């Protein structure tokens, strides 16, 4: 399942969290988060998408819609 990179960027901006805070919250590498944010061809696991959604207080559907 692909992430909608635009929605991910918006969710990050709305959260007012730094990349380091997101990394700490979701317990994943900075490289994975950056790849999810910038590579529209990247297909992370559902667990990764779920962790990002929970940390950013958005739904999984929001992060994946229109991808």
C-alpha cells in the first residue's frame, strides 16, 4: 500500500513535530520516514503506515487515500 506523500507532509506540518520527535514516537529510522515522505513509489508495511498515522493523529485512510 502506498502512502499519499502530500497528505503525509500535511500531517507532519499540522503535528508541529520535528523529525526527531516523530522518529522517537514511531520508533523507526529517519531514513524510513524520509522515504515515506518523499518517494511516491515506496510501499511501506501496514504496520509502518499505522505507526505514522497514530503518531500524527490521522487515519490510515488519510495517509493512503489518493495514492
